[in-house]
C-alpha cells in the first residue's frame, strides 16, 4: 500500500497513482487540466467551521486532528474514506492539497488513516 501527500502545485509524477484532491476549494491559480486530478471527494474535507478554527490559530494540531477524525465518522465521509482505503489497497494513492504545510494538515491525517 502506497499513500503519500503532495502539494497540488508540484508537477505530477509517474508513480503518483490515483491523484486525489482533498481540499474543499479548488487551489488558486491552478488550471484544472494542469492538475491531473482523478478524484475530488469534497465530503472528506474538514468542515468550514473546523478549517476556520484551525487556521485562526485557536487550537493545536492535535485538537484539530481529533475534531477532524470525529467529522470523518459521519456516514458520507466514512463511505468516501472506505472507498479511498480500497483504492490504496489496489495501488498507489497521492493525496493532493494546497496547504503550505501538508505534514500538519488534514491531508496528513487522511494519509495516516488510510495506512492504518
């Protein structure tokens, strides 16, 4: 199983496998045809309320992670997560985000959940 996180602004690589955008909004300044996105499951992204709270610096990454994992227990998100797990078992999956710090973003939380 190969799951990795990359910034969507980086050029696609041959070993990316399934390229999944995990941001709710389309990244600024990036043409859709240049992104080479295979899937865009918006139901897996953190709620607007949670994103605003985290980006305002009101809480820790650990608390963000806990709240986000709770959101992923909702039926739609859980179903989408199961689908991504299946894809990850079948081949490489690259989670794409516009986050400037992907290692402390929802994308890294998703990657760990897919690997675990």
